[in-house]
C-alpha cells in the first residue's frame, strides 16, 4: 500500500519566508558596495569573463530503491507489536564516488535504514575490493537511523525475512558502488555549511540539583547539541549541481508508526531533489545518539523538519561555498573498546578518517555516538582553514557509544563500557589525522594514498 502525503503548505511558507528575510537582511557585498556613479558607463572590467575554476575532480552518483517488497518487521523501537502496514515514502541507498587527479577514489554510501550491520559492512567491503579494487578505507557506509525502515537483524521468528533482506541489500550496495564508479565524470567540489535548530539534547540535565523542578525531566534545552549542517556539493563542467551530501546530528525519530519512510532525513532529500531536478541528495547522519527532533510524532512534523534541513542545505550553498582542491586520503583502523565487565569480549570499533582535498576532514565513527564526540573532534582537529565533519552511524551498528561524561552520568545512552573509551576513539582519529600532517610536511603535501 502506498500512501501519499501532499507537501504541507507550512513548509512552503517557511521557504518563502526565508527567501524574503534573506533578501531584506542581505548585506552589500564588497563589489556591490562600491557602485559606479549614476549615468557612468559600465566599467570595462565587467565585460571580462572570469576563468572557469579547474575541473580537478571526477564524481559519479547512483541511487537504488531499497524499500522492502514485503511488509517486514520494522526497526528501532523494541515496543513494536506488528510488521509494517505500508509505505509512506520509498527508502533509498545512494552512492557518491569521488576521484582525485591522482586517481585515488572514495565511495560514500548513504542508506535510509536503522544502521549498518557489521555483517553487511564486511560483505560489501569484501566484494567492492574484489570487483572494483576499492580499498576498505575508501568505503563509507552511513545509515540515516530512520526508525521507519525494516529490521534486518535476525530476531526470533523473523530470521528468514531478515536474511533475505540482508542478502538483497548487500547485492544492491555492491552494484550501486559499481554504478557510481562507472558514472565518474569531471567535476568541481565545494564545501560549505549552515545550521538547523530542531535537534535538542534528549537527556535530562544531570547538573540540576535534585530539588529543581526539571531535575528529572527531558529533553534538556541547555544540553550539548551540534546544529551544524555540513554540505559537500558536486558540480558539473557547466556549474550545475549534480549531487549534495549533507549532514545533521539528530535521531531520525520524528515518527514511530507502521509505514516505511525516511523520516525527516528522507523528506529533506526528497525536497532537495524535487527542487533541483537531476540532483542526487544524500543524507549523512552525525553524532545524534543523544539528540531528538522536537516536536515530534506526526508526519507533518517530520516533513517540517525535513524542509528545515533542506532549507539549511540551500542556505549553506548560498553561503560562499569553498572550492575544494587537492587530493583524497582515507584511513580505517579499529580500536578495541573494553567493557566494565573485563571478562566480556571487547567491542571491535572502526574509526575512519578521510581528507577531501586540502581543507575538509571527514571523521566517521560507528554506531550510535553521542554529540560530545563531534564537538570534541571538531575542536581538536580544526586547524584553520581546515573544516571538520564528523559522522556517526557509519560502518557498524551495535548500540550506544557514550562519551566519558555520559558514561559517568549513566542513563539510556550509556551501556556499561569501561571508563576511557572516549580517549581510545578520539585518540585513534587524531592519530590517523596526524600521520598525514607529518607525511605532508615531509613530502611537501603530496598526500595521495589510501591507507
Ligand atoms: Zn538510536
């Protein structure tokens, strides 16, 4: 059953309003500030066509529908009592392949799914290495964490549907990576960012004294958040936008009903693609483990948050995108996270760092990472004009990854890891990042390897 929901008039109003405010608030640019005197002939320089920026990248994009063709059980809420009833919005997997002038490649895959199971990552990683010689470090698999997608972990009584979907997904993703690589064409890349404010820290404020009226209440409007909306834009030779990759750190949980849909991240992608025919819009989930979208629980609200996020992407594209030049680098290593119970087997945890040209560092962390990681890594990795993008929910999915603060406070997002896991994870990201800086210093910046 396919239920269609018309785009809400409110979201259109937000866009129109934003456009109006932007025009009213616009500050004069340096060029428009120095206007020629009335009746003066136009300066000769205005006729000069600026040289086109070099097409120093290649990029390719591909997308595939991954909505289950059966009414599978849905992922995300333990309290679910029945399988899906239908599809409100199709779910997609999308791939963006990038290649630098030296031929180094990276493929970023985004999924409208709850998470990337370790077994899925292993299967796709192995096959794309064999078929396309793509090294594991150069493959990014990120899930939007929609709670309105299929459950493909093997749960009691539903093993077969999970196995079938897992196999379909692996086949589809391998094919998709191949299609994105086959689509590689000359391109320009830009990076910019804006902000969106609907994510709020969903934990209670542990700093409040017990007698405070809000001591045991969530959400916490004073809690840490990361409202950044990073945007990587792929342009063709004519300057047309071919693809945008954008991120946000917030649980994709406006909804919890029985219709397949991508929640706010699904609508943000849908709106961007509808407003820019031919564009592939891809959502990358950030460190949103302790963040929820507010308000929530209605389809109209998921659409409104989607429109807000899409508008932030448009704002970022308006805000002086920085052209990216240089090379691609990627590294993927694992740390072993110890549990408080030392007899329990340590969690093998992937940390991936990519450099997109000279300026942008993308750190990917696995599973449900709280926002402290994003804020800390941005602080510790930034060296102007370096721009840092931190993704969670990447390359593995196995529950919450608390920061040292959240581990000490306890609560829902704090499984019983041993103290010190934040230092292990952050330390690995810094180590991977540092080794390139050291080698760039020695080799004069000729950083061209996948590791
Ligand atoms: Zn979650």
